[in-house]
C-alpha cells in the first residue's frame, strides 16, 4: 500500500517580464527538492505577473515572488503593479483575519519583489544605485538577523549573489517596529565610497520576509552569468579583473553561494509550511 503524501500548494510569482533568467529554474528546483526531502507532494503553479497581469488566489500555502528587470519606482500605478499590490494587501488582510497561526500565508520577496514590498510598506527609501551591483558578495547580519528563521544555519557574514540597479537605503525604524518586523541584513562595508550600506533583507511581519540578494542562485546559473560578456564587463569595470576572477573561484566554494542556496529558501519553506 502506497503511503499518502502530505500536499502543499506553492505559488511562484514570475516578475521577469519574459526576460531570460536562471532565477525561475532555481526557485522551482528548490521547491521540488524541499518536497522530496520532507516527503511532501508539491503542487507548484507559476504566475506571469508583468506580462499576463496574472496573480495567485488565496488557496496556496506559501508564495515566492521573484526578481526581475527594470525600475521598481516607474512601474507604480501600472496595471500589473496595481494588481500585485492588491494581491499583497489581500494576503495581509487574510492573515490579519486568521486567528490560527498555522493557517496564515507566508511570502518570500526576492530582489525586484523585495524593492516593491519596501516601496509599498515605506520601510526605507528605494532609489537607483550609482552603478550596477553584480556578483558574489558578503551579506552582514544585523542583530535581529541572528534570530531570523530563514537565516537558520547561516554564517555571519554569508555569501550571496547580488544583481541590482536599485537599492533600499535609509531604513525607517519607526515604521518597521509598527509593523512588527525587523531589518535583518545589510550589504558589505565599502570604506572607499561615501555611500550608505543598503538593506539586504527585511522581515516585514510574522509572515512576510524579503531579500535584496538572490537566495535561489546556484553555481551553474551564476557561472553562465559571469561568463557573459556584458556581465563580465560590468564586474570588471566596477571592481577590476581580479574581483571577477575571485567571484568565479568562489562559485566552487561549498561555503559560499551554494551554502546560501541550500539554506534560505528551504528554511523559508519549512517555516511557512511546517504547521500547515
């Protein structure tokens, strides 16, 4: 007699707007692997937010919202952006009206989605960077980050893939406290430039958490990106050839991005689904 598996429904919100990417492959791989490890049947559905204005309903157990190209500021007021914010509010309202903790819905916001959430909740200033950040960089935990469930098992600092033209700075401590959230991590210190260190992870409330970096990035996908002429040039122009070479070398280090890959999204899924 076959064992009946527990089943979980996971919605993945695709914000890549049709652009080629490795993120969606990696997210799907991680969700599927979590299901196998935890003897759980996974019903996974992808929603093309920006091209199709598609958004999931409230019948899912957890949501992962991807990165994507473009400005998180210029899209404000557009059809897809309005639909996305309406969805975000609907999940928040559902959670506020749900007494049983195990029935609440969890969302993980990645990169572009993280910036949209920060803009919506006004927890910091979303702005354009002076130059593109792309590569493998250390991420430093803030005090609250040391108690964050999705960071369970990570080192401080840990290493992650960063790919962004925009950033979130000037954290609004009063607002995040009012929401019951916390600032979890900031970018590496750059003593040679007079710029504020950007937020790299935020817990917005008990159920919503986001990262500026890409926790889904794996060595295979990142290797492909770093070898692309435009990406290679961007890293070398910003940091020099030695830095590009060290990033390529870091991909082979199991304590760098693959360690992050094997912890953050699996931790999120365990935290979001363990009591469902």
